[in-house]
C-alpha cells in the first residue's frame, strides 16, 4: 500500500484546487517578488512574515483586477437588472484563500510559495478576519455575495466599513473580556478607496413646505466615502463589488458659524462626524435604541440610494429623456433586498428622493418603492424588533418622520376600509405604536413598503405568517414567502475541508461545487467499504489537526479519539448553551459515581461571544469555564470527559473546528431559532446533529430522514401547550434526580468554591423565569445523548449515517437560496455562462 500523502502533496495532486502549470507558478513567484520590492519596499533580508502575506495578497489581487473591471464593463453594456443587498453586517472572515479557491489559483500559489521557501498555510494565518458582523445574519450576507457572483447576477453588497468589527474575546479567570478589533491596523489589501464617488448624507435640520414642494434644510452634512472590495464568483470570471461606506467630516465641518475663534477645536470635532462608521454594535438578536445606531442605519441607506439612482440614471439603456427623470422603469432595473429591518429607512428615503427631489407623484413613488424593495425577517424574538422613539426621528430625520406618518395614514385608511370598526386591528397594524413613548415599528414599515416578505426557514416563515405578521398576512397573503437559508460550499467545504472535498470529487466529479444537489450521488457509496474508510480517515485527520491547533494556541491537550461534541454560536439564552452545560455536569456525575464503568470519551467544546451588555450570557460563559475547570482537573475523570470553551469564536476558527466535529449541537427551544446556518455547515462537513425541531433542523431531518439525526424535545406545538398550561421549572427539578443534583451543585458553589454565590442569578433564572424552558427538554436531551453514545461505539454505522447526511445536504447551498430569491423576488435569472477572461477578446 502506498504511503499516506502529506497535506501538501495531496493539495498538489487534486484538480479541485486548480492545476499548477509551470508558467503560472513562475508568474506567481515573479509577481510576489515584484510586490515585495515595489509595493512593500523590502528585500528578503528584512521582510517579516506579514510582509510575505501582503506580497502574496497583492499578487492574488492582481489576478482579480482584470476580471473585476471586465465584469463591470459587461454589466454596463448589457444593462441587466441590478440587485442591491443592503445589510449593516457582512461577516466576511479572511479573503486570501477564498480568492485563490474561486480563481483556481491555489495550487499555483502553493507551489510558488513553497519554492520561495515559505509555507502558504502560515501566511494565510496572518490575515485578520473582516469581522463586520455578529453572527448568522452577517455571515449569511457574506455567503449570499459569494453565491450571487457565482450565479452571474449583477449584484452589489452595500454596508458600513466599520473601523472596529466584532470585539475580540479573551477569557480571563473564566470571564469574557472584550478587546477592540483593530482589523485595519496593518492596512487591508483587498479594498480600494473610491473618493471620486464620495457622497453627502444629511442629518438634523428642519422641513420647509412651500408651493414648489418640500425642502429639508439647515442640515448637518457627513460625507460617505466608498471602499470597494472584489467578490469573485467560482471560476466564472465574474467579480462583483461589495461597497462599504466610511464616514468623513466635510472640510468646512464646524468652521462655518460655530468655533469661529477656535480652529483647533473645530478640527478636533471632526471625530464626532466620523464616529458614525467607527464601530459595529455587538448585539445579536437584541435591539438597543441608541442614536448613533440610528445614524449608522440612515448613513448606509442614504449613501447607497444616491449611488443606486446615479447608476440607474447613467446606465446605457436608462430612460433617454435629456435629464433622465423617468423612474417608470426603476423597479425593472433595480431590486433592493433589506437584510432585516436595519436598512428599513430605504423605504422612506426612496420616497423622499422620488417625491421631494425627482418630483415624482406621491402615489406613483409609492408604487415604485414597493415594487423595488423586499424584506427578509430574521427573528421572532420580541426583544430583537427595532422600535425607534418618534422623538429621536423628530430630531434626527424630521422629513422621514413626516413621510412615515403619511405612509402609515394611507395604510391605516386601507385597513379601516376593509375592516370597518376594528379599532384593535388598526392599533396592532399601525407603524406607529402609541404609549408612554411613541415608537416606530420598523418591521411594520418594511412589510407595508415591500412587495415580498420572507422568513429564512419553512418553520420560521410559517411563524411569520401565522403569528408575527398574522394581520398583514390576512391583508396581503401573496407578499409572504419562504427562502430557507444556505451556505456557500466554496468556503464551507472546498476551502475548509479539502480532504473531504477530494474524496467526494474522486467519486462523483467536481460538479457538486456549483450544484450541491449532486451530493445525492454519494448515496450509491453508502455501503462502499473503501469510501466509508476514507470518510472516517478524513474526519480523523481533521480531528488530529484541530487537536494540534488547540494545543498550540491554548496549551490544552485533548484526546483525538474522543467524540468531538461541538456547540459554536453566539451565547444566548434561547440557544440553550445551559442545556449543554447540564449534560456535561450529568456525565461528570455519572463518571464520578461509577469510575470503573466504561464511558464513551467526549470532548465538549462550546464557543461563542456574548454581547458586552448581556449579563446572563456572560454568566453562562463563566459557568461553562468553571464546570470545565472542575471536570478537566478531576483525576477520576481522566480523558473520558473534557469541557473546553473555544475562545474568540469567529469565521476563521469556524473553518477549523467544523471539519473536526463529530456531533453538532442545535438545541434552541422550538420556535426561537429562525433558521441557523452553522447546522448546515456541520452537516456538509460530516458531523451528526443533535437538535430540536427548530429552524432549518426541520428541513435537514426531512432531507436526510429523521432517523439520521438525533432529534429530541418539544415541538412548537408542545411549547405553545406548555405556555398555556404554565411552565413550572420546579416540577422538573423535583422529579428528575440528576437534574436536581446538577442544579444543587451549581447553586452550592461546587463549581465556584471561591465564590459560592457566583451562579445565583443563573439558578434563579432557570428556576423562576426561564423563557426558554431548559428543564422541560432536559430528560429527552439526556436520553438522546445516550443514543449518540451508543452509535458512536459502532464507527462503521456512525460513518454510514455521516455519509447519508453529507449526501442529503445539497439543499442547503446558498446557490439554491439565491436562485430562489432571484426568480421569485427579484425577477432575474441566474446565468451559467462565464464572462470571457481578461486575456481573451470580449464577446
């Protein structure tokens, strides 16, 4: 039998990573040396590893530029309908490896860097994550950009270029400590500033009504400077644009009337304007009504809409009247997708531009706005819904407040006509919520101002229709759709798990990379002994590699033959990391009780960030680390059980841990997780899922067969029934001895001997006000985990289930999701034909 291939050798032999032609390798080396010399002004004697990373990044970027320019020329000539994906978050992660994968350059770069005496993987590790997102919503936007480019759509991502992304998390004494994420410190080789497209954004001021229309005057101006990042499709020569706005003070800022005598003060005050794009708000699924956040939301919307309208007017086949004021065709040329309610101001802002600036008739403007905009809802948690105080709008955006009042009046007149005398319905459906503090319900604004409203998994879209927006669904049922989320198979299979991608390609070819439904062909090999062995071997290699990484980074030694049981996601009560924690304690107590009994060894890994102001989430992290401290240092336990908190979970860490996982925990209370996308990443990477019937888990179970996931616990109907009856945590505490023991240990200070009352708040919440009913699912969860252990003891049967899961994961590609958005919401057709590359003449 041949000796096993090293990672490097394997990389060189596969076509999936692009053939490394000798010419390409020489070209990459030459370009690398040129950039080291001319761009970085270094020679090999003084260059640092970071210099080498930048030289390589610039080399790879050079390969994008021709395609990028050509793609934009192509769109200008063809004038397709353009798709604008508006999001306050784009959680991009690293760019170097993704660009090499999508351009088919990975082998050429690997070989060239090797010939230069360097290590590609080492250079890749130097790149900072672009952490411009909190979790699922921001990462979804990033996957969508990859799919839109791969499907040849004329799409643009628009957002904010935060100077500081999601904070870096450090664990100190078991507690989360936040550090600023200064990701731009060394510069960003992937962005290009476009000062020539700088645009003004207005705030404050007052509204003047006159015979010749409405004027918003005496405003404060902040400039929006665009930074463009290329978004390459997979081997189709398409390179789309993500345009992120940065706030700049105008040069006369504060120098006009104020500070006449204080020039220095006035210049220092420029910071106030520029704070708008300083930092990402670190809340996931939680609304914090801060003025700076509302400024960010309007900033991205106002700059983006000016850009959209400029591009519409100058497009080759735009309306031909001399000043191009004809907006009839606007919805045929422009689709705006609102990623949650954060960019909801697009609706009144588009109305303001059409009516006040372009002098379009109000009703016509409203028709254009509705046909252009579509809204994606991402959560049903009430604390996450954006409800802005009217008083804040009055001050910051007075004209938009007038427009919202007028739109709401129109909307309520229609409802009143259809449901005469139903005052309560009018109250429920109003965009303006009356009360101590009048508020604007941004979700209601999005629903009335969009032609399509979608949830992000079937069960979530059902809840949206039947509960969250029930009244709106009764009014306009045709508006409501489902678009189940997906993930890009380029980053989440090819890039992060090349070993698995290879053995799949060997069996079924490479078509699955752009058509993930082809994974179904693997069902033929479910009993193929060689394939079973190969899948198990790849998983074991990934586990060894991750174990080595953990040991290098955090000095923790783990047993690589143990079950890698992983729950990585934002820390939130509804995601129920506490349930996982209770299972760990229960396993520990069983081992302590019977040390000689044989146990299936497990390494439980939990990772994720807590919002800095979310006390309970921070306590959950402290509990996990404290439980780990006790378990990992108990000699009776040995390597039967370890509990590891994965510090600073982020995209680049997900790419390492997901391919190594055996078990994926997706255990939110049924009806709370809109979709989840981590669940899909684990599935395609060969982990089995333990989960509730929530979010996309429902559809995963449908695709693979419920018997091939470990499904447990209450369904939505059971949760609703328990709500009607009244959830009493104490009943479960009294009747389940193992649960009682675990809670008593937490409560008595067993896990916090130096501060016995440390977890008082956690226990109090679980016992008396747990909205997410952890105890109600405890018994079913523990039992289900027993079934996981049973199967894990039979590696062959386990691996067969893994293969079946991988084979059935094809639905969860973001290519499928985006194809549905394109056809059913945006009215465009994806294109399979590649643009000719820059070295060939244009068509």
